[in-house]
C-alpha cells in the first residue's frame, strides 16, 4: 500500500480547527530546506525518496520561526527560575525528544503529549487541540543525563509497526519534498534541586510574540498551553545503485548416452552455488575536531574567530561566543562544524548542534547533540572572561570530558558559573568527533 494525504486524513485529521487566530507572525512563512538524513546515507535504493530533513523544525504559532530545541522553564513564564531545552531530531524511523537538564537541577522525569494537527497548508483538515497521546521518556543510564522520548513513524501514522519503510516515508512526507506535518506538543516533567529538596515541575515555554534583534524573546502568549512544531521533507540525495554483482556460479557437465537406436541424446546437469556476505560491523574512526558556531542574525556575525585572540595556540580555525547572561537564560544554539580550515564553513562538515542555557543564578549548561553516523569522543567547554583566554588548547578549558563511548549527546553534569568580567566573556565549545563507518577502512580525518 502507498500512503498519501488520504492516509493522514485517516489518522483522525478530518475535523476543523478551533485554534485561535491571534498568532504572532515572527519568522518565516515556510520552512527552509536542509537535506541531511541518516536513513538513506548508505542506502542507494532510497535515492530521490522524500524523507524528513534533520533540524528543519519550525514553530507555526510563531510564524514558522526556525527552532529545533524549544525552550523549557521552571517557574513563571515571564520570570522563570531556570531554563533548558528539549531538542527534536529525526533518527531512523523515529522522532526523538532529548530533554537537557536545568542548571542547578537533576531531571527526575520527562514526557511528551502529542497529536498530529495535519498537513502544512491544508487547514480544512486540521484537527483541534489538545494533544492527548502520552509518551514517557526513558531515564538516562547515568545520573544527570538526558531523558529521551521516542515517537515512531508507525505511531504517528497509526499503522502497524511492520509497515514498510517506503510506505512510512510516504506517510511522513505526504506532500513529497516540501513542508509536511504539524504536531501539537506539550513537554513536561519534574526536576530535583542538586542540593536536595522537593521536586519541581517544568513545561515548555509559551509561544513567543516578540523578539529583539539578537533573537531573544521578550513577550509570550500564555493562552496556548501547547506548542506547534512542523518540519519539511527533501529527496534523499545518494549515489545511484551500482549494477548488482553476480552472486551465482554455474558449472555444466555433458554426458552422452547412446540409446539402442542410432539416435544419440545429450543431457546437461547444472550445479548452482550461492554465496552470501556477513553483515558489516561498525568501525570507529576519528573524524576530527568540532567547534561550535552561531549563525549570523540579520547579517551580523554572532561568532568571533579564535585567531583574533592573542593567546597561545589561538592562531587556528574555530570560534568563540560572547553571550550575556540574559541571552543564555533565553538559550543560544548553533551548528557544530568539523574541518572548517581557515574558518571557511563551506568546507566543513555539519555534525550536529550545541545548545547553551543559564538559570537565574548564572549557572550554564552546554549540550552537544550529534547526527548519525557521528559520535562524541571528547567534549570541552571554556567559559571565562575573554581577557582571561591565554590558551586555546582544549585541555586548558573550564570543563573537560574524555573517553566518551561514542555517545550522540553530552551535557556538563555540573553547571558552569558565568564569570564576572569587566568586558565580554568568551565561550568556546569544542568536541572530538568520531564517525562510525560500515567499511573496513576509515575516511581521512578532517583538519583539527
């Protein structure tokens, strides 16, 4: 069977929307294309098949403002005690929700309530809120880690888990390679103060109605107890499949048996041998050094290159940020780049994102989130006064974590103190990145 828009209607998306129309128009009116996937990266049979882009999430209640990691809050929406993020990511045939810890708190539970609203641009078939399907997140394997919720494509489409990959992708991308579905979401859970005390509840921040030029939200609409999240799809861009190799060998023998008559008959017997290959195993390969970067806003650069600093080892590629406490309390984020020699991001590999948040006390948590097939080997974060950056070697940074066992995400378990400075701060976000390869040989490492 093939899924089309009609399948989406079959998931309960036929009723009219009763959502209020007083929505802020802050960002784009459509979702930008960004073609990154892990489903088809090694599968030539999926060439040109539409599938969800990684990271092209937008908030329809905020004019499709681009946001992969909606903010979470403890306390009042206009004066939260602490802030964090829940980052969305497509991996395989699942949508994942990665909940990061709040500075000064340890997560004790997390969950997602969800509902498919409908297809972008088809309001006549939109359903009404609230989201009523609940998911309980898996607890982290180590204390202070992230809670992760998983929502399968089959559950989204309300079809059997045995549904084929092509049919799942057709349902998740009902308009082929363009905007796709909208979700109603409520993100919530509990957290316990690090120093002890009663658990407190957290939830997603209300939709933003006003932002400054540096992207900080300054006003919210508390009438919406949920958020809306949309995504888009693009065609899988992989090389065409090579001609199939021959897997059978045939040998023939001919015997001649003269019958009693003068006529002779020839018969042939064929022997067929089929060979199979063992499934490939993943090989850990060192890819290189990653640095965090902030995309420009309104043509104004947010990141500064390390080679503008005079410290030892700073004459290299890479960047630092200079966020204020207020900016961190609102949350900042950006891509993680490997191999941007000469600070040329057109040469770099985008391996994931980073997110930095701070609570009211100026305690800062930085989270790295990598895309498959990339994995973390080391994480380093430097948060000091810019004038105090005398060395750019990661081993000298404020926070260091080594021997990470190829994990896709990592957060500093103890929040960092935002420094008191006479000038700007310097925040450097660094990681050593591996790539998990299915081949026997590793690709050449990128510039470190």
